[in-house]
C-alpha cells in the first residue's frame, strides 16, 4: 500500500504553517475534531472552484454526474515524516489484547502497520510491541522512539474588544491542533478514469493550492488552517485480495441507490454530520444533520461503492447545498474482528 506510479489516485500532503481547527459537531470552542472530514474538504474545494470560475462544470462532473463522480476525496489524516497514518479498518483493529500496548486507544495507525496486520491474517502477534506505543494526546500509534505524535491539542486565547466601550473586553479560548516539525495532514484524491484525471487534475491542484494559501477549517481569519504548497504523489492501489474482498472506507460515505451493500455483514459505524453553510446567500445558517458511514468502516458489496452527495439545503434556501458522501475505499480481505 505504498505510493507508486499512478495517474488516477494521488496522496496530497499539507504541511501546516500554524494551528488548524476542525470544529466538533457540538460546536464547543474548547474542543477540536482530530479529522478534517471528506465532506468538509469537498465543500472547501467547491468554494475554491467558485473562485476559479469552474463551479458550474465542477458540480456537473461531481454531484450532477449520472455515473461515478469525476473526483473523490478521502478525509484528511495525520502524517509524520514519511509515515502516513489513517483510521484503521474496523474488521481488523484492534488486534488481540496486549500487556504493553492499549490498542483501543489508537485512533490513527500507520499504513505500514495495517499492511502487516492484514498480511498476517490476524495472528496472535502481528505487531512488534517493543517498537510501538500509543500517544494518548494525538491518539496515534507511533514508534517508541521518539514516542511523540504528529500533533498536539492546544488552547489559544484571544480577546474581543468592544469598539464603543474599550474597557469591555471578553477573553475566550479556542482549541486547535499544533503540528510537530515534519508532520501534517494528508488526503487521497481519486479520479474516476483517465478522462476525469486529464480534465480535473490541474484544476484540483489549483483549488488545493488556493485553499492551502487561504486556509482550511475554522479560524481562517486568524491565519489558521494554512499550509505550504500541497505535495502530490501518485498512489498505486494494493492488488485485490485473494480472499473475499471488502471495502475499507477512507471517507465519509452516503450509500447511492445502486450501491449493493450487504448491511447484514461488514463492520461499520455511523456518525451524525452537522455544520454551518458558508454561502454569500446566507452565511452561517445551520445544516440539517445527516447520518453517514464513518471512516474506518469495512463494507461488503457486490459492486464498487460509489456514494452520493446529498442536498442538505434548508427549506427555502436559494441554492442547493451539498454534503458529499462519495466513497474512497481500499480493497482488503474480509475477516471478522478478533
């Protein structure tokens, strides 16, 4: 599962230039989500496409496509150095109980560890426990040396000053992610076919570069969410497993009508997504909640998963508001959790 030559799937790394904030569904300022979810990333790209003058064609190629969307994005996960971490497949994680490592505390696991775990087929000792530990603050499985995760959760304080009564000052704190040197966030970008890659690779690169400069997530007016120029690298998908194949989700997912998912099997979880609308028509209006299949879920289906984008515009809103639930998956062998 290591990156290699490909022209349909890429990994994109963002190296933060300061704090990043992903607001939790509760909206609490002193809490922060550890994942920048795929639906939020898609919305940000749509805003960038609007600025680039490509919004109409972009929507037609993605949410309006009668076939599979031209481009899909995974959620954003942490990386440290050359190590990409990701939410592990629920069917294979956590491994058997250990006296050294509390595997259940690891929300993010290196891809190399998952690859070894799947290759071992769930053996009793699939991981060298002397090499790894769980960093409690970032919830990442990391090497014992140095034993630190790619980010820390921090509280940044700021003050609001009343323009009319300068003595009226309100101090508040906001939670954010602060990244270690050489660490950041990565996402997977998938193009549906060669025609889609030929048409949309350059515009998506421009959109992500624009977002890296202007910021992703919350508190962008304070300069948060910015990064160096995104780093693109081709990705070669692993070969289809010889055993029964399952779909490991790296994105949030809303089933499309023709997605033949066997809901009586698999190992999956749901998450309620909310958020607010960022539109010049009505800025900040709450989005209706949507139940989606969470990252790390493992699904079985008789066809490739597509997913869909739901129109979550409130009643009477002047234009559609889409929440993307397109499936970004990795094929893995199906097995039940230990």
